[in-house]
C-alpha cells in the first residue's frame, strides 16, 4: 500500500481550510484518511499552519510520499524530509 501525505479541503466557497492527512494513494482526496497530522488555513492572518511535528517525522520515516504542496508547508516549518534518523 502506497501512502501519501496531502491536503484535504474543507470550508466554504472562497473560505477554504485544509487538513494535512495521510491517505492511501489510491483513494479519492475526499476519501477515508489513515491519520491527520495538522491543519492549514491560508485565509487566516495568524496561526495559518498547525502541525504535529512528531507524527509528521514518524510518517516520513515510514516512507510516506509527500505531495508538493505539503512539502512546501513542511519546509516552511523547518521539518526535514530525510528518512534517516535525526
């Protein structure tokens, strides 16, 4: 089973917020998730990104594939994407 860490969209029209989730790569974006590791609210002025850093690092070590948008979010928070022990 190939897993990906990607964004899952919620909110209303023109007021989106996203959850950073781990899902099977074969499921739909709005489908069932394995784990939720954070949120991203691009509209808010403060507290746009909230992540559980330990969960993110754990999933990356397990070999999860990170989507480009989530990779940008993780890099902005200073989370390493290497699979080796830190």
